[in-house]
C-alpha cells in the first residue's frame, strides 16, 4: 500500500499548493491513502470547516493535528462530529475527538495515531511514550503515527521506542524537512520532520516581517501570511507491505508559484 503523508499545511498558500499538486500526484504515484497535518490550515493557526473542506476536495483523506488544532472555534465541532476524519493528539485529555482513527483502504484497515511531544512544547500533557504504549498494546497491521513535537531528540526516541510496533513514525511541527528518512531495523519507517506546505520565503510559512521583531527586539506581532508567492510542498511517501512493515520511505518535495 502506498501512503502519502503531507507535512503541516500552513495558511492559504499551503492549501493552494496542495490543491494544485495533490490530484496529479495521487495518479502519478498511485497513492492509496493521503494523510496530512492540518493544524495550521486557517491563516497558520488552527482550522475551520471551510479550510478542512478545501483539503478534502483536494484529496486529503485523513487530517492530523497538534498543539494549535483547536485555536479556531470550528475545530472543536469538527472533532466531535460522528465519523470525522480529523484527529488530534491523543495525549490531550481535555480536547474533543480522538487521537486514534482507522480507515479502510480497499478492504485493508489503516490505523492513524496522533501524539504531541512534551519537550520545549507542552510539559503539562500526558507522556507521549506512555500514551503510545497504551494505544499499542498489540501490533495492529498498518499503523501510522504523527509525532507532533518540537525536540528532534524526542521524535527520534519515539521512532526507536516504536520500531516494529508501527509501520511509520512521521515527525511534524517544526515545518522544516529533515534528511534522515530511513527504515529502522524492525521495519518501521521514520523521519524526524516531514516539513510543510507553505510560503518558501517566510519563516516557517509566516511572513518574515511578522516574525523578525521577536528575535531582534522581543516584540510579538500578529502572524501575517501573504496569499501568493513561491510555495513548497513537502511530503513523505511510504510503501507498506501486507504485514504492516515498511518497504520504502522517500521524500516528495516540490516548489511552485501560488
């Protein structure tokens, strides 16, 4: 089975590049399932019913989340809807919805999990490692984990912790693609960060002018995201066998004007 995991989609430019490229990529690469991190869909922070519907029309099958998932009011409603294909980190106990979703792909169940990290991020959440162990009491065929975390070391540790218990551990959150994609010894595909879909010349998808003052003077400005410009599309392509072990993992990176 071929599964495409798309890195954090940031604002309108991110949505635009996904809508522009994904339909053709699904055909070209013969993709069976598309998963995307969608916590930054609506102007870079949170998601709305409208922005999620755009991604569904573009061909995203399941949306994962992170620390910004419920930054917009719509998200709580969307997560609570019966049959929703949106999930949020499983170790946020007070958030509606679930961090565990199974979808049937041509009769084969694919389980998608979402966990948020603690290091440099949200130390008040339940341990991501304890949460993973509670979710994975037994190996369940094809299983993909979105590990949404700041610290690269925490994501690498999760990869080793779950090697052989899941099909893939895909890191998200930092919006910067990493070059360490590989298959671990017991058959789990791993990458520290899938990257993002958004403006190339901003700062992790946000306009430079809104972010630079934080580093230069300490001033915090409201996020701004231009609607047009050079955009990047970062994704991970997985080929998983019938036992749930990864055959291959590779990067899919594109750049276009939106």
